[in-house]
């Protein structure tokens, strides 16, 4: 199964090797994922990354640092990646991050707010509301950002580290969206949240 | 993500910008990357407005007369029409929050 927004008969464009068939560096990556996420929870994104295992491991480490270090909340980061997935029309990514938002304590209404790029309804503290809009602006046109934009989020309470963390959330979301979109990597078997949205995109494009 | 209606050359668009109410127009070009990134913001903004604002996109390369008449100098250019007249304009990327802050004073 590829992206829901494409033909349902169109599989991913590269081989996604199942867990029980993995060997060598690919198996090492899958083992690392299962140690963190649980047995069988090797996402299709990382099955695609496993075509280049060292890069897959580096990106998994990057994701772990982003999600588990720093001071911004998991709900903020997953909410921002949900919004980016919507911007990038990556239905697998919308499904993954919307599910992660719920796991981080968000309500269905807050997931809808992320999809509507509405930080005021995300249930975030003022600092993270400001950073959410700042990050979306940077994603839209990074070279249009100004010193005043940075000063404004600092006045809302953000530190330099918070700003870098928010921008790296954008980078990571976009990087993963690109791999999934370009290679038609579809949602994992354990995810079907927002399937209808992907199917609606396909109908709009037809 | 809902897509913006493409009003380029359509009678519906001509009617919308000359009628009562508030209409937001994104003047875009097919090769404009920032235009692609602002489109979901405008679509989300329109959805949040619950029918109070109607949004369209218009391809400047296919309607150069409209672009010239409205002095479009760069892409994207956002034109805000109220009650049949151009009320305000912006250029460059804006988030949904920025769009709300911009348009709110023109409502009501």
C-alpha cells in the first residue's frame, strides 16, 4: 500500500523489507527501532531508510534526540509535524503524527487545530503558540524572517534553544515527508487514522 | 487539506470580486514555490472563517490582464476585495494566524 492520496494499487517505489527478512545493517536498524518502539513497530519510513542503513540509524537517532531532549512539549512537536504533513500533503505523515499527538495527550479538537494550522486552539502555552506560528512562517519563506520575528518569540518566552528546537522540528518533518512522498511510502499497518483525508486528496486530484 | 478554487478566467471569480462580501485572492504563478506553501494556509484560513470569507487563487501567467490591472509586482500577491472594491493587499508568505489578523478588521 502506497500513499492513500495515490492509486490504491500503486505500491511503494522501493522495496520495504519485512522485519523477518532483514539482515545485516538493515536488521540492526530494525532492532534499534523495536527496542524503542516495541516489537513489530518498525515504521514504513524507516523500512525505506533501511535501504541505506547507516543513514537510517542516524535519522532515527536524530528523531530520538528531537523528541526526547529539549524543552518543548511532545504535543507541540507532534502538532507542528502534523501541520507540516498537511502542508506537504503527506497522508502517511498526517496519520502518523496525528496518532502521536493523541498519544501525547491531545484531543481530537486539538488534532483538527493542527491540521487547520491554528495554534490558538492547540492547547499550548503562549510561548509554544508563538513558536508554532514562527516555525510555519520559517517553513513558508525562511529568507523573509527578520530579527524582529526572533525577538517577538523571545518576548513570548522562547530561548535560543527553543527556537532551534522548533526549527529542527520543521526540518525533520519535512525530511521525512519528502522520503514518504517521493517514494510513495504508505501508512503502517498499525495506522489508519486520517485515512479518509488521504483518500479525499486522491479524489480532488483526479 | 482543501484546495483553493482556481478562479483564473472563470465567471464565478469575476462575480465574486465584484459582489458584496469579502473575497481573498492569491495571485500565484505555476513556478512560485512560496505560492505552493501559502495555499494550504489560505485554505485553512477560509475554512476557519465559516463562509464569511471566500478565497480564490488566480494564475498570473494565464491572466496577465488581471495581474497588470492590479499592479502585481511579485508572487504571491494577496488581494482583499470587500463589497466589490479592492480593500487591501499584501505580498509574500503568511500563516493562517497572520491572515486572520490581517482580514479581521475588514469584516462586519
